[in-house]
């Protein structure tokens, strides 16, 4: 039987690879770092990392069983995620340095980012993989808590790199047309990340 200690290393590697590779969260964080700066994006960063860790715990203790009994609820979540991600893509594509500097324009907050994890298809895949492949069944709740802490600890610096990248790009993207092109590109990447979810939803 797989022990906790033997799975810690592979779990950390899995969390690193999946957290640092492109996806909806990292695309949005890059755009937020560019348009709002690193400091104003910190609540968004924390919401992503805490939200991922919370999902690991809640799904691990049985929320996944609810979707098995109520498949329509899972389907509803998928359609909600598509609609929400398309709306976020539009917001990114139409944002500008001028809009970001106004008092009415704000980056995603902590609770918004935390809630977004529940409609993020990549995070669902990551969460289910952590529980099924890297959390030993023996002493499951304790192992689940450790897995939650590892995922959060690895995810936080990984996603922060994307914000830093976006913030660093600001000095080179001062021209409005170039900035608009960058934001549109980020929006298209966000839409492209929906492909696996859309493919799953289309009847064969």
C-alpha cells in the first residue's frame, strides 16, 4: 500500500507542473499583473491558492459523491464555467491601462478568485488527480490535509510568477495598441483553455 511519505515527492512535482503551466488561472493572473500591478493582484493570488487547497479537502471528503448522485448539477457547473470564462475573456480583451487606473476598475478579489476555482475545469482535473493518485487511503483524512497543505504551498509561488511576468511586461507594453493586442491574446488563450471542457460537452 502506498504510504504518505512515498507520495509526498510525486505530489509536490505534480502540483508544481500543473500549477505553473498555462491555464485559466495563470492567464487571468498574467493579465491582472499587467493591468493592475503585483500588489493589487495579491488577493487574486491568495484566492487561487486557498481555493485550490479548499477544493482538495471538500472534494476529498465527499463532495464528488454529490455529483455522482446528481449528474445534472455537474453538467450545470460545466455550462456555468463556460459562460463565466467567456465573460472573463471579454473583460480581459477590453481592459486597458487607462481603465485599470480608474477607481471603478478592480482586479479579481479574494472571494471571487476562490469561488472561480469551482468553475475552473483545470482545477477540477488537478483536484481529482491529487485525491485519486496521490492521497493514500490509509489515514485518509490526515493524508488529505497534508495533500491540501502541499498543494497550497506549491501553488502560491507558482501562480505568483505569472503575476510577476505580467507586471514586468507593463514597461514594454505602454503603447495602447500593443497593450490591447496583449490583452486580446490573453483572452484568446483563456478561451482556448475551454477546449477540453467543450469537447466533453459536445455529444458524440
